[in-house]
C-alpha cells in the first residue's frame, strides 16, 4: 500500500528548521496539536560576565514530528520549518525505537552525549551492553580517547559520541 492509502498511520519524521528556531517550531507544533519531540540537553554556557545553565537542542536544526499523512503539509506551513529530512527522495521515516533511544540518552545524567554531523567511515554494527547507555545499537565509527565511541544511528546518519569504554561494546549478530 502507498502512504496515501494509509492516511491515519503515524510515523516519526525529522524536519529541518531555521537556525535557533527549534524551540519556537516545537511550541507552535504543540499548540496546533501536532506531536513533536525536541531533544534538549542542559549545558553550562559562559559569557564574559557570568555562567548559566541553558537548555539547548541536542541536534541543531532538527525537530521530530509524529504524524500521519493528513498532517504532512500542515507541518510545512509552520513558520521556520524548511523541509522534511529526505532519504531516497522521500521524507525519512524514523523508527519508534530510535526516538526512544534519543529520549533514553537524554534521561540519563552520568554520561555526556554529543551529536555530530561529521562524515565518518562506516564500521561494524555494535550494541552497548553495559552502563547507562545499555541497549543502544549503531554502526561503530571510531574510538575517541579511552572512553568515548562514535556510533551512527540510521536512517538519519547522525553520529552519536558517547562516553562508554570499548569493553561495553558487543558486535551485533543478526
């Protein structure tokens, strides 16, 4: 069946938004009754005269929406929304479990999480098998220091830098 014949089935999609407009877009989507998710992380920012904790988007320029085909065009009408993230010419569908991984990453506080759009060489599929990030699967891209690994979580191609010793990784055998 084509997506047009399934207008009520909801999927997660990522949308590109204008720089520094993520919170505004998220608020407007919520106001219009469209389910959205904006991963925010508390960061300590320093200015010349003070330091302050601020909530910043984990993935700059992105907001996630959980919509059916009926709301597809309505999302594009929101101010500061540029377009859907596309994969093979269509709006990329984000798996529910990938959104849950992002939520779980943000729910833990012992480990600093960093997202990068840096293009890295592909490696093997791995899963973190111990620690607060347990259960996260992705493509191992590199080790960064003693306790930092880079994992690519598809289909968006994001690279997640997490603090986890290499001993906490296991190869995924599917």
